[in-house]
C-alpha cells in the first residue's frame, strides 16, 4: 500500500516538474534535486519505521 502510494507520488512529481527557466538576467534551476533529496529522506524514515514495527502489529 505504501509502496504503491509512494510510487504514484513520485510519478506525479516527476511529470509536474518544470524544466529550467532561463532568461538573460536570472537562471531558475528546476527543483528536482530537492525532490530527490526529500524522497530519499522520506524513504529512509518510512523504511526505519517499518523495520521497527513488531510482526504482530
């Protein structure tokens, strides 16, 4: 259940991420680096929480 929800969130974020917008005065980077970092941290937290659960719960 969690894996399916997480993968659907990842797909929607990847599809909605805009490309880098460039102009003559400023460069706005795409936020994919922060999305990857956030998803990695969320994966670690969820993985540790699932590992700590007792088999009977």
